């Protein structure tokens, strides 16, 4: 008997998942996509399987804006295990070296200023960065080590929350592309005893916080009771990660030309930067950028009004 192909739904919006430990970001995305039965899906930057916390999942038209969320700052809390280094710089790796821990709370606090502000990091071998189309972590698993270029990242905040024995809890506010595992490992070397990430929790991604997230078990329970459409209640508007951008509302005439790829002039537009664009029916139709001549150039378009949060 031929298997009936599942027809996916055309839904749009963002679900903020509190990613559970042990799942890859893509596995978490696919689980939620299945619960929604969504046609199109993507996430806004990976969390390691051992990490938990804020993972924005984009569906439908919201995937057009995922790059802007990917570029946003992140907040983390991490437990640093002192006295050991591992192959992966976290709890999942094999132990490479063990050293005595003689540092105090004051010693840890004293080295942190050197890691605030703009710093240089060498990405770890166990990362999703690619070399010759191969993720570095696949090369690392075979024992291969390749040269990685250092990159500049910004640590806006780095605070010691607590310490006890050979562990310490840190709070970090950092720019995109920051590897907390590398940061912890470098702090451990500065202390002279080595360190790795024992726990990692993302507490904020861009404007999104833990308080806004939903757990996978809750989504599964709601789905079990009411099916795919019952999970729609957790969808946030497609532009909810861009609410700090200026908002412009276009007339019917301007919206027509803009949706056909033509820059338009709009009264009250800012002099520069990116903007969110709504039409005369108060529906999101895309994002634009103010050009040098003052017109609003389209950058990402929503041609059909598919947003679950649209009022029209």
C-alpha cells in the first residue's frame, strides 16, 4: 500500500524554544517543525547538544529574517570546571590533562578583566566551521588538526557569579561568533590550572529571553491534545526579533511598487538604516533599507500575507 505523503502547512512566525540538553539544534528544530507540520523552517544559530536555553526557531516567512537574529548578541551562564582540559573544551570530551586547583574566588575575579571588551579567539576544532566543505568537528573526530584563523569577538559583560571548590559560575554577554568553550578554556590557562565547560545555558538571544521560551515537553503535550494547529498559539510575529527597528506603513500605491522590487519614498522615514515595512492593512510585507537618496529599498519581501499574527 502506497504511503500517503504528508502535506505540510504554510505557517509563519517564531517559536522560542528552551532547548533541552542532549539535542542538536537541528534535531530540536525538526521536532518542533513536525509538531507544527510546518512547510519551511530554520534556526538562528546552533547551540551545542550539551547546552540548553533560548533557541529561536523560525517558520515560513520568518526564515527570511533569521540572518538578522543570527547576528545579534547573546547572553550565557556557564559552569566552569577547573583543573582539567578536554578534547572538546566541554564535559563531553576526553580528558587531556589534569592539574591541581589552588585558585581562590578573588584569583578568578582578578583575571576576568583581561577577557572583557574586544578579544581574539581561535575557534575550536570541535565546531561547525568548515574547511574544504567539511565541518571541523568531523576532521577532529579523525584526529586531524588544521590551522584556524583567529577572530575578533566582543565580550560586553563577563562576571563571576559564584565559585566553590574547583567550579565557578560565569555570566557572559557576547557578540555573535563567540565560543564560550574557548573563553572558558583561555580563562583556565590564564589561571594556570586549565578549565572546561561543565554546563552552558543561553539566557538571551537578541531581544529574546528565557522567560519567553516554551519547553519541548509542553509543545508535545499541547500537540497530543489538539494536533498541529493547537501549537500555533506559541508562534510569535515574524518580525518580533526586529522590534527595535523603525516601522513604516506604506500606502496601497507604495506597497504595490515596493513589493515589485522598486524603492519608494515614504513620509517620516529615517535618514539611514534598516526598517520594518507594513502595508495599509497593517500586515508585515518585508524589511527595507534607506538608500542614499532617501528612498526605501526592499531587502526581504513577504509577497503573500501568511503571517499567523497578521491582522488582515
